[in-house]
C-alpha cells in the first residue's frame, strides 16, 4: 500500500514538475518501479534468520541478469533507459527466487490486512521510512541538483565516478546485513555477545575501509581509464576525492547500526535528517559555482554529519576498541600505498595487477603487524606480571 502511494506520487511529480523530455520522464517512471518490487522483497526474512547464503545466491544470479541486459542492449546514449529496465528486471528475478523459496521455508501466503495489528509496527515503519527517504536525499540529491544547476556532461561524469565509489563501498552493505541480525538478537539477551559483535564489526569495517580508500585514491586514474575510457576524462579527479567518502560512510554505518536494535529509531531519523539538510544547504551554496567537485565534498560532509550524530546518540552504549585495529590498518595501508607508488614509478603495470598486488601487500602487512602486536602485548603482560608468572 505504501509502495503504491509512493509510486503514484512519483508519477504526479514526473508529469507535473520533472523536465519535459521523454527520456527523463521514462527514466523516472521505470526507476520508480523499484518501489513496487521492494514491497514484495522477502530478503529480510532470510537476513533476520542469518541465512545470508540464500540472499547472496539470489543477488548474484540477479546481477548476472543485469549484466546480460546491459552488455547486450546498451550501445549508444539513447539506450540509457535500458539501464533502469535492467535494474528492475534483475530485482524482480531476485525477488521471485526468494519469494518462491520463502513459501516453502516460512509458509508465506497472500498478504492479509489486519488494522488491529498495525499499531504495533506502523509507527516504527513510518519513522524508518522517513529516515530511508532522508538517507536517499543526502545520498542522491547531488545528482539531481547538478542536473538542474550544471551541464548534463558534468552530471554524467559525476554519476559515473560516484557509481565506482559506490561499488567500492558495497562491503558496508554486506557487513550491515551480517551484523544487524546479530545486534538485534543479542542486545537485550546477551550483553557479552553483543559487545563481541560490535568489536568484530568495527575490526572488519576499519580493515576494509582504509585500504580501499587509499588504493582508490592512488589508482583513480587507471581505474577510470579501464572502466569508463577516454570519453569520461576528468572522472578520475572526482573519483580520487570521492574515495575519501569511504571513511565517513564507514563511520556512519558503524555507529548508526547500533541505534535501531536499541529502539532508537527517532535518533536514527534525526541523524540522517541532519545529513540530508547539510547536503542540501551545502549543495545550494557551492554547486552553482564549483560544480561536481563541490558535490563530492558536500557528500563527504553529509556522511560525516550522520556519523557524528550517530556517535552522539550512542554515547551511552558500549563502544568498540578502535585504537588497535586503526593503528594496524593505518600501518598496513601506508605500506601498501608506498609500495604502489614505488611500483608505478618503476614499471607501468596493468591496473588489475596493481589492485591484486596492493591487496596482497596489504594482507601480508596486516598479518605481520597483527603478529608483531600480539607478541609485543604478550611479552609486556609477562614482564608486568613479574617473576611469579602471569596474574
């Protein structure tokens, strides 16, 4: 019902306020079908029961469908409408697989409308729904405002570089899907387990965000040349600085993930609303004059605002110890960055080789640093305990 209302509002906006060219309107209408598809998506059933392999397998198959549609049908700029069609088709494919399986696993039948039950969950759903809209605003409003305030060529370069950055941030969605059910299940039942999960998520987030941001910053030029070609010259300048958004975005996800399991939906709403407001105001001030590069830094500023607000709203909760993983990852990322700079100066290798080599250098550096840290801590513990042995 909510999805239908949202789609009707989108149709009204499309024919009343959107640009009048047929391609823009078609893109809005086709893209908006994601509202309807999401309404029957049952991923949450499998995520809530920690059956991530079901979701992953359906998602991977759907990505193959999307890839096949784009590679076989998109040939020229006029084919841009095929991309959202591919997105919707792949989403429908994934939803169909999970829904068909859920009928057997969870006895899913036809929807039943029971107004007497709505009061239990509708207020929370409305709060989170508005929060989701605010999150989309601070994440996507840059593209919309660039479309109205700058040239279409600048919009295309920004969207292309932003998509590459979004791909590099995909690990955050995976971590959130893995740890959110664990947080929800242990928040009130097992405080020790909850603290362990919080530490694990912090360790993994830091260990992935720092090297990806550093590697993307250094290799932005060859990555853009490989993926987008010469027609998107200038995208590497945007991608290089967009990679810094991994740091603020990772912090925002890490702190925000604690709010909802602790029944702090309103605080989550305030944090993303603050990010959306900051992004809109900064875009209005800086995009008309500076263009796409301004959108890059307003996005980073919005994510930082969300992270700071979420950090404030979780100040009374147990916090993960980030000093050790941050120090280890910074050292390993520094070694990786120095190695990549040295290799690029000596030999002109393919960017894929550089990425694989950088990942290998980082992994070895992480392992070595972790072992050295452990030995140092163990030796210090023995010395502190004295000749009588460990306490």
